[in-house]
C-alpha cells in the first residue's frame, strides 16, 4: 500500500462524523489556516498527519519498534468489530454492538487507538530533538521508543483495569480532533478520576478506576441526558487540537474559528510599522 492510500488511524471514529444527507462528506476546521472546509466522500483525506508508532507491549525490539503481539505499523485492530461497536455507540443501540467479548475487544481497540494518538505530539517532539544529535536513524528510533514507553506503558496497563461506560445520546455534540483521548486526571482542574474517548458526535467512552486486578468486566451502556462532570470536554479538546477539528455542523466550527485564524495582514504588519 502506498503512502497516499494509507488510512488514518482515527478513520474508524471519523466515520461517525460523515454527513450522508445529500452531500456526503465531513465538515472540519483546518487549524493551520483557520478555514472551515468540507471533505468530500468518506475517506477523511484531511486527516493526513504522519504517525510514529511505538509498541507498548512488554516484549519489543527497541531498534525496530517490533512487537510480538502487534504489527510494526500500528496497533492490531479488529476493524469489523470496532466499526460495529462505534456505529452502535453513536446510534445508542447496545444490542447491535456484538457479544460481550466482542464489545470488550472493541473497547480495547478504542483505547489502543486513543493512546496511539495521545502520544504523537511527544513522539514527534522527541524525534525532532534526537535528530539534532549525532545519532544514526536506528539510534533515534530506539531513543524515541524509550521515551514514549517510559511515559505511556504504565498508563496503558493501568487503563486495562478500568471499568468502562458508553455514554450515548449526549445532548451536546462532541468535537473531535486529532487527539480525541482525554485524561481528566491531568487535564481537568480540579483533577477528575476519569479518562474518555470520543466515539461519535453524541457518544463518549468513559473509563474509571475499578479497584480490581482482573481485566474482565462488562461494558456498561448509559443513555446520558447531560455531560455532568465532563461538561468541559469540548473546551479541553480545543486546547490540544493543532491540525484539524471535526464537528457535525458549520456553526460549531465557526464558533471556535477565531482561535485558529491567522492574524490579518494589517495586524501582522503592525509591529513592523511601530518599529519604523
């Protein structure tokens, strides 16, 4: 598969944001130029940033980033089961999500992709930093793997023991950016004992500590009438979005457009004029 055919890791989630009434495509805000745009079709071509994959399992080859349990290109995902789960979450139909085991696997895959997106900024910064050193490519790769594993392996193991709830039917449409995973333990003030991942415009996966040592736990489905303690979700999503932001309506994107709009020519020239 060539580079331009490679699908974005978050594309399964982005499918829930595709508008299929009349004109088929996705409304998004280009955070680089601050323009609201429409991506025709269902392929989410606007989501094109390069990912750096770091396996977070126990057995790896640091030089190559190989993992006995996962592919070298990204986490091993069961695409059909994940797609079924995400569709059911958006529609609020838990009976259509699959068996208990299939839902548990889909939640696992969601978390793998959520964490994968979460460490991209750290991985990119680490790679840029080591590229300035007198190091070979394989040494840079190994150093990046060490850094990311040091920060994220423990978190991944911890999240594997959390209890998870699918909140569906949320009244406030959720924004979706290139980092849809939110760690409320460190992002919120005051801190909250949750993590969350956007599944669709009106569905959210929420994890909380279980106190158990077993990974086996049924996923709970709850129809939500309010965001409750997670009411700041869209604000936190905005804070860490750098590339693109997806919504179900242009109004949502226009409302936050000024945050990403580049300075007007007159504003950019003002400092030079003042110096003159």
